[in-house]
């Protein structure tokens, strides 16, 4: 075995690598949702979770539907929804920040009706 065969074997990325990456990102996002009280960090955690889902869709589409682009189309739709969610979430945050100048989620509990 020469060095190029070893390098190809080491750099061969399979489906399990994408699943592990996606699971790690998903766990980081869930941990961010549970632990943090900052609204901006919560929005960032939701984006990380959606990115993990996108990685799963594209990886499974790449390894199962070679002729179809179903996973990639779903990922594009998820990215569009994530962009809308980020824009709407930041707009709501700016409106809330004008009433109470804080980004702590505990301070917004009194806004419940």
C-alpha cells in the first residue's frame, strides 16, 4: 500500500460520519435551547438544529436517492424557513427590547396574558 491509497482510505467519508456530525450538532442545539436564557442564543440554537437536519437530509439523499434531489430540495426549503424564522425572531426581539431593554427570556415571562 502506498501513501495515496492510505490517504484515500482515511479520507473516505461514509454515511455514518454525516450522521455523527448531524447528531453532534443537534445535541449542541438542544443543549443551547435548554441551558441559555439569552434570546439571541436561543435563535442561534434553533439555527444549529435546522442545520443538523439539513445535513441529514442531504446525506441520506446522497446515499439512497442518487438520481433524485429530494433531500437537497428539502434542505433548500428548510433554509428558506430558517431565514424567515431568523428575520421574524429578530423583529420580535427588537419589538420586545423596546419595551423592556433586556434579552433575558426570564424577564419576558410577565408578558404572558
